[in-house]
C-alpha cells in the first residue's frame, strides 16, 4: 500500500488530510502511517513463515517510541547500535530478549547495560570486543550469546557512504580470518558462540548481493560446525531499499525471503533479519511550509521552513526525495531548488527539480522520509527539531512534540 494519496486534489495519509495536520501541529512536521509500517513489517514476518525466524527492526532508521511500540506489539524484535537505542526499545515496551546489539564500537557501559537487561545476543565486530564482552559477562555472572559480524567482501552496489560489506570498510571481520577468530573465542569464558551475522550495506535495490552474502555465510556455518562450533543462528542484516523516485524498481521482499528460506532449508538455523528503511521509509513524509520565492540569476528558489537540520539525506548523500504539494497547484509547475533557511549552500531538499508551482503559505511534503529522517535531525543554527505525528486510519496524534526554545538550552550552564 501507499498510505499517501491525493483525494480531490489534496494529499492524505491514510484517512487524514495532511493540510489539517500541518495547520494544527505546525511545520516542519514528520508524519508516519501506522498501517504502512505494520504492512511492511508483516511482509517480512509472513515472508519467513514456516522457517524459525525473528525480524529485528533496525531502530536507527526511526526510533520514535510510538512506532517502536507498534512494532513490538506486532511481534518484532529490534536491532540496536547503542545503549540509547536499547533504552528506547525498553521504554517502548520491547522485550530485551528480542534485542540484538550490533555496532563497531560498543562501550563498556553499553555492554554492561545490555548484559544486565538480558538482551538476546551481541553481533561482534572485532576480537577485542569479544574479549571485553567475555570479561564483563564473567564479572556479572552472565553468559553472553555472540554472533560474529562477518565481512563477506560482497559489493552491494549502493552509495559508498552506506556500503559496508567490502573488505575496505570498517565493518565486520574479514571472512578469510573469521574462522580463526571463532576458534580462539570458543575457549573464552562468559560467551557462547551462537551465530553468524552480516550486513553488507543499505538501499540495495537488487537483492542479488544479499543472496551472494547468504551463500558465503552458509558455507562458513558448515565449516564452523565442522570445527565443532555449534552455530544455531544466521542473521543476514538489513539493507533492502525503497524507490525514492517514482517509477524506480522495488526489490521484491517476499521473493527474496522465499529464496533465502530455500537456501537454509534443512540447515537447522534460526533466521534473523535487521531491516530498517524498507519498513519505515515509505510510511513517512516531512511536511513544510513555503516561506518565500526568489530568483537569483537564472535560478528559481522555493524557500521552505524545513531544512537539512530536519532531513539531511539530500545534503549528505544527494538523496532524492519527491516533493509534493499538499494541495495540487492550479498554477502548473516550475523548475526550482527547494531550500531551507540554514546558512549552508548544501541546505536543500531538492535541486533543479520540476515541482508544483507553490507559493508562500502553501504546504509541501518531502516523501519517503520515514527512515533516516528525524533520527538524523540536528539543532544546527539553533533550530528546534520538528514534531512527529502518527496516523492511524482517520486519527492522528502528535507522538513527539516539537522542541521548544527551552529544549535548545537544556543542560547548559
Ligand atoms: N543492521 C546494521 C548492522 C546496520 O548498520 C543497518 C544500517 C541496518 C541493519 C539497517 O539497514 P536498512 O535496512 O535500513 O538498510 N543514513 C543512511 C543509511 C545508513 C544505514 C546504516 N546501517 C541513509 O539515510 O541512507
């Protein structure tokens, strides 16, 4: 489903008219569709039916508590990369036993916090990290389940900033060396080597590299079992992409999962995935108000009240987000840069884009902004972060209020 659609020229999210949300909640404002989030989650969960599995939603994509609660209630587990994300999951009612802890630089405090809460497992990225987890677990009288994050040296063919599975990336342990690391770690106290994991990159529109990585990991599982290391879990990470531009291809999640199920059939492995973007990106939009129009030389600018501080993806990755008017324009279209108020030339939501010919006071939406949107927002230029709204059918609620000026200086002396 696409939760965003025009009805008689005005944009809706499910059964909520977005102009009303923009007027009542103010702008900039993130809006998420709960139905779309749940539908995407179920595509994974149902796609894996018949195979023992758990879908660990990657909290980093969007950590809003209401959204996490929705997913926890639907049965999702969570993939976290910090103590802060663990805190969010627990606040939202997620079960610690359904949490996997990924990330290349876990601190002592974060590991202790996770051990004390009793998370499911750690995805470890270096031998030194396993050593620290072992020592801390022994001290706390616990046993930590550990998977090693393997770098399978597969090219995900995505943007270099979000590609992680190549040898030259900082992530994971080289597949050529990882067997020896398992062997040495097997004798450590306080850890149980239960899994093999990988995550090769994000925004993959073609699932083939993920399948290639899965094959390499399955062969590794066989070799490890041959050495007497009883691997029971396979975590294939996240990474499937979404079409940001209308008309772009969309990976077929169900077909991909069915292929993976075939690959692991009879292998006696518990399957895990860590999708983030493909669950929440298309469920969200960022609403903004047009402040001014201006022309510099040959260039037309539409200045809006949302900026790179609210949605940094265009500035950071030259990412494409479709810009739609909340009310379809009677005045045709215009080619313009849609820019924010921040003092940086990189502060744009779209460049040289043909968009509706919107005028000051009109509202627009940056689409496909549910993933890596609010979570990457900042207070640069002392801009309060936007509010977040969750839609459910014809109802909507502010699930995080807009930051106030007082919020901006909290904690300072
Ligand atoms: N698991 C691990 C270990 C990860 O590092 C990531 C994302 C995921 C799962 C979820 O991947 P997804 O299913 O969302 O592709 N800020 C960038 C994306 C960075 C992704 C980082 N890792 C963006 O806005 O495109």
